[in-house]
C-alpha cells in the first residue's frame, strides 16, 4: 500500500493522511472536506504557516483572521504557506 509523505521533514519524510488513488485518464483532484487534512492550496483556501490548518482566503489572497488556542493566530492576515512537497 502506498504511503504519502511530506518530504520537507527529515529522511524518509513525515507520513501524512492518505489520499485516494489516482485513476488513469481522469483528472486528479486533491481531497477536501470536513475531517480531511488539506495539504495543498486552491483559489479559495490556503494553509496557515503558523498553525498549519487550512483557512479561507480574503479577496486580497491573505488568510482570514483565525484563532489558535485562546488567542489570535500569528498567521492571521498573512499570505498562505507554500504547498507541501509530497511523495508516495
């Protein structure tokens, strides 16, 4: 069974939640939804560089203000983090 890894971590990489297998001839869409970790960004959502969670983007492309624990996350209002470098 293939294992999906974040290659930015030290060798051999950090395992991340699995994605469904790609089907030859069909366009692959990264999974998204409740309970699914978003590992890549899209036009409406980006990952926070501080807390690592996915948040909606504002019209200017920055992340909406959000909380991390009891206070406001330092990544609020900042540009989204780069997508993870993934390998299987």
